[in-house]
C-alpha cells in the first residue's frame, strides 16, 4: 500500500506542517515610507497606510489572490494557494498594476509640498511551503526561495516599478508592455534571473495574440486536421451547416490550427468572425458572440431596403446596446439575425475559441444558432471534458494529439535552426510532443538557460498550468498521480497496483488516462506520463519525507520482483534507493546498472549510474579503506564510460583527481596507476596533451611496479596518443606501434581488444597522414576499420573523423566531407556529443573548401564553439586553422584575428595541427595589406610549426604559398623555384590538388591574390 501521508504532507487536510504548492508571490512596499513618516503627523501617515491596506484587501481577492500578510507599509499576497490557476502570474501582475494605480491616487501631505504615494513591487512564482499563520506571521507563512526572490525583486524595483521574473509569466508576459532585464543577479540565488519591468497593459486580448508577440511556433504537422477544416469550409460554401470541434489539451495547438486554417481560406470567398471565451475578470455574458458582432460592424455590405431587422438587431448594428440588453432572449435573437444577414452576403466561418470557459448564455446562444441550420461553418476550439456537451453532440470532433518525433524535431528546428541534435532529442523527450512545452523549452534554449544533461527547463508558469489541472482531480486520483510521479516517468502498471491495491488501482489509472495525464508507454503493461514536464511538476508537490517513503516502498516492491529478474530492474532500483537515501543499496544497484549500460555501449547512461554510485558511497557514514578501493574501482569504470566522450562528464577531472588521492591513501600501486591513467586520458580528451603526458608517464611507472602488463600496454597506447596529439611523433609512433602490434593479429573484429586497437591504428594513420605518407595512412585506416567489425561503435566515428582530417590534408575535399558526415551520423546514433560536433566541424571544412559555402562556415563556427564551451579542445587547432582560411578569404578580418588568438592559444598547449595552415592564411592577409615583414614572419612561423612535427607535407604547402605570394613580397624570381620544389614533393606524396596549384604558379596562371582562388579552386590548406 502507498505509505500514509506524513504530517504536513501536501494533502488538502494537512495543517501543522504546511502544504507544498506552486504559487505566485507578490511583494509590494510603499516607496519612500521613511520620508513620509518623518514629514507627516503620525495620525495622517497612519490613515494613508490604512487606505493602502483597504485597497489591498479589495484588489487582491478580486484577482483571485489572498493577502497573506499586511505589515507596516508592506504587503505579501499569494496567488494559486486555494485554487491554482494557469494564469496566476498574470493575475498577480494585474493586481499589482491595479494596486499601484489605486495607491497613486493617495496624497501624502497637503498644499504645495504634498506628494503622491507610490508603491514598488516584485513578483515571482514557484514551489513553496504554505503554513497557516498566526498573529506574528500573518494569515499565511510562505516558506522557500520564491518569497525571498519576490522580496528581492521588490527591493530592486524603483519607485512605481513592478518587477516580475520572466519565468513567472512565460507567454502571458505579452498581455503587458514590458522591458526585459536579462540575467539579473539576485542575492540569495545561485543563478541570475531574467526579469521583466512591467510598464503597463498591452492592447492584446487573446492568449494566442499574447503568445504571438513572443513568437508563434511555426505551423508543423496537423495536415489531416487542416484538410478536414478546409473541406468543411467548402461544404459551407455549398450551403451546408458543418460544425467542427477542435479538441485538445492546453498548448496542443488548437488556436494555431484554426489560425492557419483561416490563413488558407480565399479572402474574397469567406468571411471569418472570431470570438473567444475567457475565465478572467473581464469576461462578459455572451462574450464570443458580442465579439463576432463587434468584429463585423463596419465591414458588412450596406443593407438593402427590403432587409427588415428587429429593433434589437438594428441597435446592435448601430453599435448601441452592445454591452447589455433589456432581455437576454432578445439579445440572442438579434445576434442570430445579424449572423443570418452576414451569411447571406458571404460564406461565413464562425470561430469560438476556449469554449471550455463559455458561460451558460453563450452555450444557449450556440444551440439556438445551430438549430437555425444556416449555411455557415462553426468551429469550436475547446479542451477535452469528462462531461459531454449536448450542444456539440452532432459535431465532427478533431482530437489533436501531441506531435510525433518527426514533427517535434521539425518544430524545434524552426525555432532553433542551429541547435545541437542532443538538445533536440532532450526537448522531444521532455515535451512529450506538446507544442506548448516545445515552445517553452526552445525559448529556454534560445536564452541560454537550457542544458540537456544538467537540468530541466520547467518554467514556473508551466508548473502553475500543471498544478491547476492537478487541483481539479478528485483527491483519490491526485494521490495516485503523486505516487505515479515517484514511480518515475515510465513504470509498470502492476507497480501501482501493488502500492494502491489491485481493486482500487484499475479504475483510478483508467481515470488518469482519460484525463490525459497517463498514457500507454508502448510496451504491454507499461504506463508513462504524457509529458515529462508534467511528471516533474507533480513530483515537486510531494512532501520530501513522503517522497522518500514512497521511493523506499517502490524500491522494496521492485526488489521483491527482482528476486526473479533483478537484471531488468537495476536502473529503477538504483534510482529509487538513491532517492530514498538508502546509500549502500543505491551504490550496489547503480554500479550494476552502470555495468549493464556499459556492456550495451550506452555510455551516457553508464556515466549517470557510476556517478550515482560514487555519490552514494560518499553518503555513507565513513569511507573506509575497502570503500576507498571500491571508490577508485568505480572511478575507473567511469573512465571507461568517458573514453568516447570525455566532455560529457563536466566534473570528470575532479573525480579522477580525487580517485588519485584516495588511491595514494590506500597505498595500492595498481590503483594509483589506474587513477593516473584516467587522469591522463581525460586530459588527452580535453586537448591538454602536455598534462596528459605527465599523468601517463606517472601511471606507467606505477603500472610497471605493480607488474600489470595489460595496464602497461594500455597506458603506453594513451601516452602515444597524447604525444601524437602534441606532434611529438618521434616518441609517439614507436609507442603506438608497440601497443597494437601484439594484439591486432589475434584480435577478433568487433571485440573489445580489437576496438581499442582500431583507435590506436587510426591515430597512427593520422600521424602518417600528417607526415605526408598518405598511402600508408589509408592502408592503416582500412586495417582499423576491419578491426571494428560490423557493429556500430563510437570508435568508428572517431576513426572516420581522423580519416576526414587526413583527406583534408591531402586536398581530397569531397572524400573528407563524406567521411566527416558519416562519422557524425554514427556519433549521433551512439550519443557522443563531442564526436558529433567534431564530425560536423571537419565535414564543414570539406564543404567550405568545395564551394566556399557560408552555411558550412557557420556549422564550423558553431561546432567549434560548442566543443570549447564544454572544455574540449582535442585538435581544435585544425578548426581554428580552417576558420582562419575561410574568414581571411571572405575578408572577415576582425573574426580572423579572434581565430588567430585561439589558434596560438592552442599551439601553446602543444596542439599545433592547424597552426601552419592558420599562419599561412595570416601571411596572405598581411601580404594583401602590403605588410611584407609580417607576411614573412607568419610564413616563418608556419615553417617552425612544420619543423616541430617534422612534417614534409606542411613544409611543401608553405613553400607553395611562398611561391604564390612571391610577387606580392617583392620576390617574383623565387616563385618558380619554390613552386617546382613544392610540386616535386606533392607528386611524391600523391597530393594532386596541391600539385595542380603548384603547376599553375609555374605556368604563371596564379594571380597572387591574398585570398584563395575561386570556389572551383579551394585554398591551399
């Protein structure tokens, strides 16, 4: 059974411990209160404050809020405590505006020195603990970060200002004229906050119009529904009376569909009248119908003499009586008359939006209209309801479902054209296909607030929307839904049956499915929350003590089942025991779940589980020596999960540094060697070859002492890779060759040993390519790909990206582009963010070289920025070298200078693979400006970069550039000898593209321009 709610849980009957609620908090203070108190008599100032409090007691409840505390010259009000509403943020802001206006009518003092009383206010929303108050704390005590932030915003607001956090209003911010104060630092908050300064009310009325000001989600999918609406319009043109209901949950895109339908109509053939219902304060009886008539006034054709209208209809048409009528029946009759008149002049489309909020008079009016069987199309947009609407019984219902993965990805791409694919995947996962949630998550990503692996961007206004839906559920359903949120986003139905009781669970789960909270998960017997954001919002309302008890109960139930098939539930057991605070079991199951994920090459999931296991060990009362040894062993497993994407563990270096410290405390030589090895590998993966070499050499010393020959070979391979990354090929090649020589012959393709050897071979091939030994390089790449076998693996992406780099060096642009694209696609399927980014970057280099394509240049910029923002830099000097080639060619000198800074920064870190290429482009730029000394300086630097790696390929390309620039450097006589020498080198290395360039110089066909030739002739990179 579900553990009973603890005292103070979130249930409606709790009192002593408070209730966890999503609320909006309004803080208001009288501006300059100290000055007023000093200038005024005490009685006069007391009277002013009494009037302020009277206004507060009138205004706040009128907007659906509760005054929690009135103290001195300040006010604390909360919205959403007693009845959560999805527009609580808007209500609080409207209340603040009205309260500011009311207080501004008060005068402090009299005569010429009198001043107007003014307020300053702050508004913020989120999860709080609401406790019944007392004489000291006021009516309610609101505990948590939210009231603190609202108070800080109030303190930051100037006289007369209202500051609201952006996440409180979301798309409803556009009901107001507001200025955005981005990334405001709020004392007491870890992260800055986007804040809106409210300058007044905006002219928009509909929620859709308000959202449109923020930016409407592009129209995606819904082809079948759109076709049905257009077909219904044609039926109306033929004299029929179609009625269509567009139904769906909030934010599913009902209004967007109807707007797109209207846009597709022939403007001369149809006349659309739009009306909407609302639950807000300004709603009037018969609101959508009155909006229809007001929208038609002045637009209809002149009346003919024989059209006799009733006096009520004539009054409506003349604009009189539009706010009221002597009798509702006469008013409805007049509305129907006018609609009939308009229907005789046009094919009429009548739209009723947000019908779920329609008043009884509007429902009666619609029934009367439908009974007349006029040749008009009526479209009703509404949310699903458990109770059937008898007035819509004959309607054709279009039930809008969430977007599928393809439509979701299309919508995200329209919002965020250059977003990385893993953010797209995460937005699809979190949104559940809801256009509203997609929009919010894209908005968060565009603002830089969304981190796919770090946290979810669930804004306060979304939580308020979920809370409003949760509050409308019967308590038994709400209780099961809270338990389901603890069970997880996806869970087996029998799990809740075991917790609730089989007889009680079935009807409750069926009811929750009917309300669209839970849906089938695609596997028999599995359920999931329709939207992950919904699950997170519901989970937040569960009291922490109760949450831990529920997690413990779920873990116990799964453990009982796990006696039969523990392997299936490892991940869930790890999660629930971790959340329950049972650290020993959490560590046990998390490690097993990590092993399971690593065996399946799901390295992203393995990293999560191993980090959970390490954290759980740290939560134990004491880290004994055996536990330290276990901690180090877990860190080594974490390292294995980081091999193909070291950027995905942001705290990776700290973890491995701690493992090295703990290993030294144990005195275990092998543990020290492994910890140092992984420090070397992570630093290699992050583009720090010098540091990597130091750790690998230390690891090698300890591995030899511990006589672990297998580890010695592994360390030597990584040491060789780090040395190769630094361009120290004289030491790297023997180590790399020795690391694979003993294993590659007997390695079965696709095995773990073969995969490791394949990567080492690819690094050898990459080194051979840099040395201009391209035939050997391609043969070695072929051997590496043979060892990979048929199974798709992240190493395959790494190999292809190294192939791409060698093709770029050889001037085989199309082969380079294809290899980079193929590598990034494999990386995407294997979920390696770094390899996706690097593959796209290198493919873009080939694309730019082929066509000087601006889109390729932009991909290269974005991928390089993504890598470096996450602390990665393996061979990114290549990226910066190519960025220099492109930006110099395009005359983007300011950007080129920044890439030059980054290039030399990477060279100082011993990443020099792109240094000579970049220096050659800088020499071209200097020559174009007539700065001969600087051009010669950069050519000398290019020669030096080639000499460090002893790369004949680099030397030959630099010679060619010297020949091309010789006339501009006043050394025209040197062009032919230099070009001839370079041509001889290119021919020996099979660098055909470069050979043709050298021959052009020899034929006198090269123009000597600073940039590269036309798109048909790519640059000498």
